[in-house]
């Protein structure tokens, strides 16, 4: 995630803040349901805040919060009470606010009088709109308001304004209300034990287009496209899961639900769904984030990966533009739908400042071939694959060792363009910040798998020349990587190599990605595994981004000592790949326990404090939740423990489970494997598969890594 779309500098939403989301809309509010424009609260549509202030008062007093929670990804409930009068020991009046997203925002307000006396009240709902850009809201930048109150009549308020040539408006409607400047007013009289209710609708519009008619990654109108219908369809489509261990089962179910809420539907392509990065700030298509989330969720729904790949292919770079860092063949970092193109995005909706999105794009297409991608769909994607490889090869040719490097082309672009993209995310052991051009440790592994993916695709097509060419590139890169990045006196890989050829010598989590990609030589893997699980790196809850022995270490920082669940899921897969079963199990169990302490949901990241001194995982204050790659992490951890590897090019499904004993029995129904829908029951090392069609052979064993599937590779395990 980018510096302007990361947790760095994000303004605190306050304790108990509640987020709901659907398509290109989301709402973020305080625990009593109010929205405070001085915080990153509000109702947003297409990366623009339409409602900045939303304050409910009863007889001139705010509602005291009792509980506020999202009961579905798109629906929240807030319960509070009205302050007691001076003659009362405690309040007898409760206020409920039922909020949902569906083509706008609906809020039902219910006031209950639980006393034996009549209750009279004047209710004010104060409303303001600033039409602020998402980036400004997130950073806490207060600009002159773009919204003006157009009128207040017929039970409605309307704010409108112009932003960079776009006409924005929002209506706040309630037939029971008496509108006044900046607020809706109600006068109520409740009998003893009586109640009153009303419904308020928020209807945003950009150039006359509302959310249900949003032509850009939005929602098509129709009952079957309602949030509840889509969520129900998702539940029926993806695997159901039952686990003996309650904590593991809850983490899997919560992650599955959250992942479903982060889908964005493209009405221009019927059936195409992509994965947004996360809520509340990343409800957009990203390169790296969406690709990794798609990979982690392959065992849940492979179509998410295909939709993401297809959308990224259509937005692939075609020209050179230093302002947006676009280059021919390059895959974007993020695309935004805001009404005002951000200056950080080069005044464009798309920004390409990512070094790893492009190799991950090719890698994912290779991975999808194992899950059944082929035929005309693969043929249509091949030009994008080769264009992406063209960008990789041209960029690698500029480095004398053939490494993929980055250096921003605009002062407003990202200084760091790998997954640790905060300004101080890449440091030497002594704390000095590394300067670009930089070749990152994990990125070379992604290039390695991209080369293998292209070789595999060519092998399946009978193109031996292309197969040999990319297999040879992969071998050369692997040899060069293990020679240049290895710190023999420390027993781990350098975080990066800078433009002067110096090894950026921090002990960091990035080398765990190298295990995942398979670029690590087998003689070095035990030392890498030991470093990752050492007390300096492993907190008891997960692997830190940076060793606590490094000068830049800060357990409450974004990238210099925190723990990221998605990265730990990749590391667990890398450990398992090289045969470190108990280490992988230890990491997977730690993450499931973390989720259990956090109400079953893994956050974007949490603080890297030791479990021995902190018996609860400590949240990072501006962590996104739900967040796509964190939501997908539990299911991928289960896949790693099951050692489930489809190779549908050979008509086979490989299984060799090593489930932790404490997890007990795992039962999965409705797993998509090509054209098959299978059920799987497993405990420990035993398993049973039901529903496999005649054309699918289920085998005990492993043949997962791409290198193992290439006839021309000589480094099979």
C-alpha cells in the first residue's frame, strides 16, 4: 500500500469506530453512530466523502453509546441512551440506529421510552457535506468545503458542489422531518413504554450517477444485486468449513465473510469480480494487494483471482508517463474512482509506482493454470503476460546482476515501491535509510516465479523454445540471488541491494517471501527458517517485519517491527515448502490464536510486541479491518496445513495434510477444483475426499512448486 494510502499518518477514527461497506460506498462512524468531520468519519462514494457531519441529539444532548457494531459487512446497529434528567437516577430512554448500505445509506432511528411517564423530545439530526477527497480525509487535511446547502424543503436537505469539473450532490430525505439549515428536526411525544421510529435516506450523486448506477466498478441495479443477496450468494458459492477447534473455525468463517464483503463488481463485464484491498481506505483495485489477496484465497474462490487478473490486464501500462510512473507492460499499483484526481496519483486515477505488481501478475496467471485456467481465456491473457515480462526484462537489463530494481520518476511518487512502501520501510541494520535504486529481496523471488510461470505456460502449449528460455532465466536469477543477497556471516539474506551494490543488511521478514517463491537454495533454507523463528523475529503471535536487534526496530511502526498476517501466511507456506513442518504449524497456530483474541478477525497488521510480556496481541491504531489479504490469510493457512495443491493440467489434486493436533478435525464442503466441487475431511495426516469426478485423480503427496512441474528444470526437490 502506498504512503498516501497506508496506515502511516492516518487519523484515528476513535475507540469503537464502526465501518460498513458495499461496492464503492462505505461509512465510518463513532461508536454512537455519529460522524465527526474532524475525524476520518463520513459516508463515502467513489473515494469522495459526501457526508462529513452526522450528529444526532435528543433535547440538545448527544446520545451516550452503549454498543455499536457491524452485524453484516454492509449493515450496522448502534444502541445508546439519552442522558438522564436531573430528577432521574438513570435514563429510561434508549436510541437505536440501524444503518445499511444499498445504493446509498439508509438509517432507521428508533427511540424507546422505558419509563412510566410520558417523554417529550426535540430531535435534531445535524448534517454537513464537504465532498472531500479520500486522501485528504485520511491524512486529516482540512480544505475549504466544496459543498453548499442548496435547499431544505419537503423533508429533504440537499448539498451540492463542483469538484474539478464534476457535479456532486447528496440528498438527505425523510418525510417525517422538518428540514432546517444544516439539519433535520423532529418533535416527538412518547407514551409510557412507547416508541417512535423514522427512516432517513442519503442519496449521493456524481454527474447524475448514483451508486446503484455506477458504471465504474460499482453496483448494477436489481434485487439480486442487493448486499444481502450478494452475501447470501457468496456463502452458497464458497466452501463451508467446520473445525473442531473453535478459534480456528471462527477465524476461517470471519475471513470468508470479510473477503466476500471486499468484492467489487464490474457491470461492464458480467460476472467479473475483483478484490478491493481493504476497508475503509482501500476500497479500490490494487496491483500487489489484490493479487496477493487473490492468491491467498484460491482455495475459497479462484474466480476472484481471474477477475482481478483480467481487470489489471485491461489497465496495463501502454505508454511512458513519469507523473504516474506508467510504462509499457507495467501493472498498476492502484486505481482510484474519485471525482478529483489526486495529485499523489499524478492527477490521474491510476498510479503505477509498484515494482512487484508486474511479476506477481505473471506469477498469478501461472498459478491459475494449475487451477484450470486455459483455452481461450488464457490465450486472451498471453499478450498481457508477454508485455509484463517485457517490462521486467527491460528493467532488469539496467542492473548489472539482472535484478529488478525501482526508483521513482516523480517527487510525489513512492520512495519505496515494494510491499513495505512507507518512506522508512527499507533500512540498514544501523538504522540508515536505504536509497534507491533498490533491488528488494522478495521481488527477485517474484521475478523468479514469473519466469517459471511463463515457462510452464509455454510447456503446456508445446513451445519448447520459450520454455527453455524462461527456465534458463529462472536458473540464472536464482544463482545470482543466492550469491549476491546472502550474508554468510549472519545466516540470512539481505533485505535489498542498493544502487552502489551494497547489501542492505537488516534482518527482515522479506526473506520469508523468498522461501515462498522457492528462490532460496536448499542449503541456506535451514538458516533462513531459524532466523525467522528466532526470538528476535518471532513474537509468539507472528513474525515481525524487522528484527528487534535492528536500530530501526519499532514494534508499533507500520513496517519496522509490526506483524502482518498476510505476510506470515506466505512465510508459513514458504516454511512448509522447504519441509519445516513444525515451524510452519507453529506460525499457523499463532496466527489463529491471534484472531481468536481479536474477535475472530485478523487485522491488516498489529504491533510486534513479545507474547511473553504482552499476553494479548496489541492492535495497531490505524490498521484496516476488514482487509483483503488479512481476511484471506486463515484459509491459506489451512491450505498450507492440508498441503493442498491442484495440478489440473495433469488432472490431479495432491493432498498430504499435516494439521496441528490441537485443530482436531477439519471438514470442508464445496471446494472448487476446476469443474469439480469436492468435500474434504482431514485430521492430522489423514484425509478423505468425496465428490471428485472421474477426470480428477486425488493423490497423496506434493507437487506444488512451479519448478517441480517443468521438465527442463534441474532443481526438483
